[in-house]
């Protein structure tokens, strides 16, 4: 078996593509020729070459020093003249004269290909799936398939998914497909059998970390000429490792450390010095001195304590012998994650305490202290984005070319800042979670809660991100914002390999989900649940602050691919605020439909067990707080009670003002504050109640209304609330204005009379509620709309029945 790493860079490569290195003025590589050759041979390479960008300076030095098993190569940059798309071609075993001729024509890929073919040069298209200057298209990739016969199918600097996808596409080619492409593009293929491709592999190493760990191999013990001949004959294969975003980032760190040493003739300072000594140079002795020195100089500032903890954490694992480079990367990544978390917590704590006191100076000082930690984490984010570039292009090519065209369920992550609260959003999400589990869909909810490891049970279908901080605003205690660990969460999300992301609400977890979706090139659907600017108007009474919140929310949703909105009215409002109408569509709730049952015996028994009087039952559900128009509801009830003495009001739900209202009305025998109710018991209340009454206008998904109507419960809803689009006015309930309290009282009286005097008509109204939900809100349709087309099952039509109670499901 003969092998060579056919994509390697030396210090002769001088123009980095990575933004981080460009900004500091670093070269692309600082690997010397002697070190390069030594590393390649230590990794078992039979032949060694250098493929610097558009130069053979390093290759000439290599061949001069080690002539027996080396050859001159180059990674040349060429362009498609029709759209200036940049492509890199690896060309092997060339002479100085050939290099000069390559340089003369490389501006045009068609001329370059003809030169390579006419002179029988060995070549390979480097990372053909990577869009170097963002101009790669399906058409360009198809032209490459005609122009060249050998491709780099394993590039060690790229991620494995792209490498394997690209090789699978190339292996799927057929004579018929090549004929079609030739007829389309009028390009003469490279050979007589262009549907058969050859493959090479290379580490694409710039930092001297992974050289020789990805390689090109072929059978037999061969000479240099024989090895090159195998490449031309398409008789080689690729093997070895690939990068993930962490190893790619550490390559950038290594180059930066080399740049610092080269430019300043000394080692880098600060956190980078830890990386350089512990990870790259394997020198832990100096780290122990740093820890000791910092303990002696122990500062009183929070930042000093944070950095000391970082050094101690690194020291605790770094002195262990025999750690592989990958193990060091994992350990230092965790240490850097803890460092970043501590500075982030310091900032959040300063914002909560210092900003509220008006101490902007201290807040600014803490921000400046945190900047180095945030700056040092930039390569992780840029690396993730870099490795995920052109995802949509690869997916399109995969669907077009791979043999297996049966779509498989996509991995979907749904990010939410609230999952177990008693509000419409949490209830909606929990229903989606339960239904996706029933269908065995590849859907996982991502959230963050405090003390998950200590006292929270595992929930199926939920990924809990590690928690670092929580904020409960004094002005809105109903909401607690939980902040996840940044780098640790980033790793967990990346390991899930999501193919689609859904984001609910623009809180910390939602922002993280949106950010990860954009970095990974994954389609991101945002669900617009709540108009936070309306809440801000009501809480702060400050137009400037509300405008700032509106700007932030608008920017957040602008990063999504699609926006799902609860109602048409809200779509109209958002369009007026500048949202892209083409992105917005209706959010489709789902509802499980079971036979509609009414049983007087069951109702009587359920009420008796709970100490609730009979008569006409009004039901309210939700969160008891001032924004819910609870006072309006209670006024309407008490006025209606004067004409309908057998009227009972049941309130299911908890909230910050629960104790206040319960104490205020504790003497009302027909008014019941039940607190938080188990979902199964809530469905029982839907079945035994007569009217759902919801006067609140807060933004919600209308889930309570749909659940109630799925059990045949007519609803009275406020004109300003989103529930008005969940009912058919006059058929399954009524939409009423909050300014007309008398209208609410009148409708309660009318529904009471309908129930008591014309029970058949009331039963038909209940059946209309049930049928409307069945026809418009199936679970299969809701899941397909949000998470992709998995499958849909037709629902059988059911009728209103008087079957006896058979137990709660």
C-alpha cells in the first residue's frame, strides 16, 4: 500500500481565507519544510509533497532537501469566466516550466483543464463542494464533473458530511447522466469514461496539527512515477480524519500562535499562551508557575478570580500524560467554555444590578474586562459557519444525484424558552412534543432550566442545555429568562446534526437556536407567539423603549427562513411593521380528536367530587395575572349571576395574583379558583362545562379555545384576542368587544337559555364546535407544516353521541 497526503500547506502559503487571521495580518501557514517532511514520514506517508497556493516555493525547497520520495505540487486557483466562481485544483508532480505555464492560463478553468489534459498532468479538484467566493452553483458542479476525472473526496479540513455527500454524488454518475450534461453544457469530458471518477485525500493542513492523518492510498509498492500514474488512472482512494468546528478553530489558534511567535519573536500572551504551551507545545511546567504566581498576586477583581479558576482547571487535566491531540482539544474547549460562562455571568449580573442602579461606569468596565474572553471564542463560531457553508447546495445535489431518493425524516430541533409553564405557549409545545413522540418523529425540543440535574426528571423528546444564569424581571415576574452555557450548548446542538430548526420566542434559548441555525446553514422557522411590544407598551408606558424592543424583535425574526404566525390579523400587523410577507404564513395548531361524549351522570359525579355546584358552568383557563382581564371576567360573571342564579364560574390556572383573587372572592360559593390543573383533568372540565369564556386580549395561540372546542365547548372570546380566528362567530361561539360589557352578559344569558330550553339546538352547536376542529386542525397537518412532510393519516368523521362515560384517557 502506497500513501501520500496530497493536500498540505507550508509557510509559503501566505494568504489566509479565515477572517480572524486576515484581520491580524497572519499568514496562512507557518509550517517549515523540515517539520512538514518529518511529520508526514512519522505518519507513514511513502511520498511527501507540498501544495501551497499558487506557488511552488515550498515544494522546490522540499524536493531539494529530500529528493528521493518527494515531488513538486501546487494548489492553483482558477475561475469559471461565466460567473468568476473560484475553484482550487491540485496539480501533482510538475516541473518549474509547467508551473509557469499553469500560471499563465489559470485565470480560465477551461484553458487550464486543456493544458492539464494535453500535458497528461496528474490533478484533483480540491474540496469541489466548497464555495470559495460564494459563487458555486449546481451548474458549476456539473461542469466540474465534465471537465475533470479526479476529485478530492476526503478533505481533512472539511466536515465529514460534506465529504461523504460529495463522494456519493460522484459515485452515482452514469453514462446517461454524462451524456445529458454534455448535451446541456457543450463541454467535452476529460476522458472516454468520465462517469468513473478517481479520488484523492489530503489533510489540507495549515497548522502542522493533522498532517498525514488524511491521505491518498493505492495498492502495491510503487515508485513516485507509479504512484502518480495511479492518480491519473483513477486507481486511488482516500482515507483518514475530517475536521469538526472545534479542530478547525484550534488550527486557527495554532496559526495565530505561530504568527505571534514569528512576528514578535516571543510566545503569545494571556489565554493564547495557555493554548500554545499546554495544547500545541505540550509544556505544562510553565502553567504551574502561572497558577502559583496568580495565587500569590490574587486579585480582588472578579475577572482575576475567573482567570485563576481557568488556569487551575487547565492545570488539573493538562498534567496527565499521554493525552492525544483530540483529547486536549476537548479538554481545553470545556475549560474555555467555563471561562466564557463565568465572564458572561459577570456581565449579566452587572447588567441586572449595576444598570438598574444607574452605575453605567461599572457595567462598562465589566464589559471591557469580558471582551478578551468573547474575542477568544470567535474562531469557534466562524469555524462552524465556515464548515457549514453551501449546505443547501449540497442537499440539492444529493437529492438530484444519489440513488436513494426516498426521503427520510429530518432531524428537527425546536428551541423554546418555556416548556413547563402554565401558559398557552408551554401547553402548545407540550402537545406538539407528545404528538411527535406518538408518531416517532425525529423532533427534539431544546430548552434550558435551572437545576435540571438536581431535581428535574428527564422528559422524553427534550434536550436540556446546561444552565448558568436566570433573570426574573421585577416588572414582569411571570417570566424567568434562563441563560444556557454558550460553548457547551453549541457542542450539544452540533452533535445533534439538525436538518431543520424551529424557534419559539426571542429569549436566550431562542436567540441561541436562531444563531446556530444561521451558523450551520440550517433552515430556521420562527414561531411568532407573542407581540412583546404590546406587552412593553402596557408595562413601561414608554414609546422610546417600546420602539427599541420592536427593533430588536424585528431583527430577531429577520434571520429566520419562515415565520409562522397565529392569525391573519397578526400577519397584517407584522407586515405593517416591515416584516417580509413572503416569509409569513399561518401557524397550524394540531388537535387530537376523540368521539364527542355527553353524560349527565358523569358531570354530576365529577362536580360532586370537587365540591362544585351544578347549573350552567362557565370555564376560564390560563394564567391569572393583570394582563388577563380577570377583573372584567369577574364583573361580567357577577352581573350575569343576577339574572342566572344557577351560573357557576370555574377558573383553572395559576399565576402571580392567584392568592389575591382567591382571598377576595372566598365567600362566593359558585366561584371556584382551582389553581393549576392536570391536563387530563382539564379535558374533563372541557367536557362537563357549558361555555368557555376568555375576555383576555393577550397574544396566545388560541390553544385553550381549540382544546375546549374539540370537546364541543362553545366559546366567548374578546375581539382583540387571537382566539377570534379560532371560532366561527355565531356558530361555534361569539366574538365580543371588551367595551361592551352588556353584550357579554347577554350572550351568557342566551347560551344558558339555549342549553336549558332548546337542548337539541345546544347539542348541535357543540357538535359544530367539534366538527370544525376535526376538519381544520389535524395533528398530521400541523406537524407536516412545521417539521417537514413526514406522513399524514386521514381522520374518520365522527358524530355527536350520548355514549356513557368510559373513563378518562
